[in-house]
C-alpha cells in the first residue's frame, strides 16, 4: 500500500527537458484553472498544504511532481482555459501540457477534473478527445460537489455521463480507439470539503499506480 504520508514536491517543471525520467509510474490531474485540482490532490493525500490552492485562477504555470513513498508521482498540471493570460502564455502552457502527455510513457492514468456545476467546455472536450485519440486511460471527476444540492448533483452527473457517452460514440464512428477501462468508470462526484468520492478515487489512483 502506498503511503501518501510520505509525499513531497519533488520537481517543478517549466520545460519538457526537465521532466523526470526515472521510470516511476505517474497519475496526473488535469482540468480548467480554478476547478479544484490542487484541493483534490490535497484531499486525496490527506495533506492540507501539499499543493498550493488559490482563489485566483491562473496561478500555476508549471507542472508539479509530487513523489509519493519514493515510488510514484502525482502530477499537478497547470490549469488550462484561463482567459486572462496572453496568447503567448496560453500557447506555452498548451505545448508544455501536450508535450508532457505525449511523452509520459510512465503515465498510468489522467484524472480529468470538471466542475460539477458546469457542462464541459471546448477546452475540456479537447483534452478528453485528445486522451481518447491516444488511448491514454483517464477518469472524469466532478469536483466541488458540495456546491450543489443532492438533487442537482445527480442530474449533473447524468448529464455529463451522457455527454461523455455521445462523444465516445462520435469517436468510434470516426475510427478513433476507445478507452474501455476509463469509459467503464462513470464520472465520480468529488468534494474536497465533504470528502465525497475520495475513497473511490483513491482506490482508482492506487490501482493505476500498482497495475
Ligand atoms: N466548496 C468547495 N470549494 C472548493 C473545492 N475544491 C476547491 N475549492 C475552492 O476552489 C478554489 C480553487 O481551488 P484550487 O484547488 O486552487 O483549484 P486549481 O486551480 O484547479 O488547482 C479555491 O478557492 C478552493 O478553496 C470543493 O470541493 N468544494
Ligand atoms: Mg492548482
């Protein structure tokens, strides 16, 4: 069993040449800026101040590699889709994220984080479509579930699940590979506040790192 008590920020990467190449398995966390990525990593590891959270979107501009138990990395990607940065900056992030995903042969799983209150936007679909095209395993998490009532929670979960299924169908029709393992796990509702979904996601992440 992996010990998340033994986790530390091991590397901050601004350029592809600085990516770790030590053969340790990785799970990465991706999502729009401010969606709750860092809070999710903290909740999952039970380490409050591990990943820095912020009320101001667009703060993280690097890839953060958290080394767990000296065995595996949890990877915090910079948030995408934040409008208030220059085109040049956005392009740089895009290249960094895509370059990472493209070359990460030790990447076991991508946790795609959406806000439970919003339907996925173009940036989210870009990422999901991109992962599917490359047959990179991913699981979708609907973060901040505490922000909506139980009823809306279930409605949004179903909406997004159906949208994901439609997109899978479209990919299949276009001849793209489909990712059976990831698509068999529905979107997981998650809250860093209440702990909803924490154990389920933890099991998936640990399985991915062990497998
Ligand atoms: N109510 C609620 N707020 C959250 C949750 N997760 C994150 N937040 C808040 O959303 C903001 C952005 O969170 P952060 O983790 O920094 O997002 P990131 O930019 O995706 O890493 C912060 O103000 C957090 O306190 C959650 O599960 N519930
Ligand atoms: Mg963050």
